[in-house]
C-alpha cells in the first residue's frame, strides 16, 4: 500500500463536497487501504478521502490502535450517512491531520447512528458513542467541506489559519535554504 500526502488548511480542495461512490470496487478498496496506511503513518485516528485529494465519500478510522496493546481495528465507511443524533452533547478536544498541531474543544452529539457501505460493499449500520461518535462526525464533516475549526468563532479560526500559513511559509523557506 501507499502513504499519500495529506492536504492541509487553508487548501481550498478541503472545502469541496465529496461525491458518493457508485460501487465498492477493488479500486475503492485500494483507496481505503492507502488511506489507512496514510492515517497510521501520520499518525491519526481518522481520515477522509478528500484529505488526500480524492473527493469521494470514503472514510477510514481506527480509534483503538493507539491503545497499550497496539491492536489495530480499522473501520471503513463508504457513503456514510448519519440517520440519528442524540440531543445530548459531549465535548472532546479535537485535532486534525489537515490542521496540524492545532486543537480545540468541540461539542458534538454524544451518540449517533450511521448507515454506510463497508469495505466489501455490504450495507451496514453502526451505533456510535463517545469518541467513536465524535470521530465519525468529524470525518463526515470533511465530506461536506467542513473542518473542525469551522465550528469555532471567526476570531479563533482566523488565528489558527494564520498560524498554519506562517508555518507553511517557514517550512518553504527552510527547504529553499537547506
């Protein structure tokens, strides 16, 4: 499999709405395998296809692999759709591979139900709670062109984007000088 480059904000590509997948083919499975390798390498716990430049409604996640045992339990979501969200909210400090080294507390429904196609194209339903519910909602935001920083006030979001631009400019200078 292949580790892909992860796009970072404020790349406008991250703002586009991802298109549904017609069928889970070998090509889509290869994409999910590459996404998983990219996510583990980053390291992260979730990744949407749009983050690697593929605007399709595909997500991979693994919230368990960073546990003490290091056991990997990947989840694959094609065309995910949230059908139920609870009114009760939970707050997690979120980060994002497309918004490196930036974190903020975000409120999201503490439970949700998701319909999706799995790795083999089988229709599935998942009832998610806690971190899993937060992660799936975060990744599904990507499919709509939404980053976690879009849930923040304009002032906080602008501060983060300015930091990202400054960091990007500094790393370009370092590459030219080196």
